[in-house]
């Protein structure tokens, strides 16, 4: 019934006066356990009174990660949607590249600024740049090179910036399939508590989300 829950949250009437509340959460994501969320969906009438409460159990099988679901109120992010192609899934569904950057940039601030805007354009800020570029002064500047592990969709934007700044970008190895170990999760999906009237789901404005292999729901 996950389709029914998604349809319910995307109705025009629910968006105008509806709310989602988390009442209970059970599970441990570190051990790939099932995550269960008990939710209440209700609406507010013209006098501010809550009406038509619905109790739902959301089950996330083989949960990988989640964020923001402990919010007191999900507004305005109350429109559920399941995505199979999203920057948050690249770690699990795309090949991993092991790369080397040779030569430290002459203008490191401009270099990082250019990378930031490329990341914003390609990932919608869902992947922070500091997840990739760390220890710039302590390692990169001293050694004159930097080792990176990146999801394959990040190759072209990083390469463009490196070419602009005279840095040699080298892909040493591509890892995919079982060689990725735990990160090989080709069935991973993203359940986002979003609202594309406010912001597209591919741009990060703090929308709550859950990453798991499968999602189920039933009304209780």
C-alpha cells in the first residue's frame, strides 16, 4: 500500500491543510535491519481543529540511511515520492572511481569555489564538496597530489575544474559490482518527503529522506 500512502500525501487537499507526524520509530540501520515508522496523517479545518486522522505504518526494508525524519513537523515537505535516480543514491548504484589530482592549484580558493558551483549544478548540494575534498593544506598542498574516491557522475565536473586550473586529473581504477562491497546496493531507492512546489527533489533544502531497498506501508 505504499502507493496509496504516496497518493494520499500528494493530493491537493492534503497539501493545503495536511500534516504528517512521526509517533514512533523502530529499527537499527547499522545492521541492515528493517526500519518501521508509525505516522499520523491529519488535516486542519478552517478553525484550526485537526480532523480525519489516519494512522500509517511505513516499513523500510534493508535501510541504508535517513535524515530529518525526527522533525516536529514535516511542513512544507509532505509529498512523498520514491526515486531510483538521485545523487544520494550514486554511492550505491553508480561505479566508484579512484582518482589522483596532480599539482596543487595556484589559487586554491578559486579552485574550491569552482568545484562548489559544479557540485551545486550536478548534485543539487545533496553531496557536500567536503565529502570529497579534505585535508587540502595538511596533505594536498604538502604532497602536491590528492587521492579521491568519487561516484562516476562526478568525473566530468571535477575534470572540467581541474583543466581550468592546470591540474592533471587521472582515473586510476573503476570499481563496480561486488568489488564495491557494502556499497554495491543496486536496489537502493530514495523515499523523499518533498514538495516540488517549494523545491525540486533534486535540490537540497533539508528535505527529510530515507534510503532503503524496498518500502511498504499499511494503514493501521
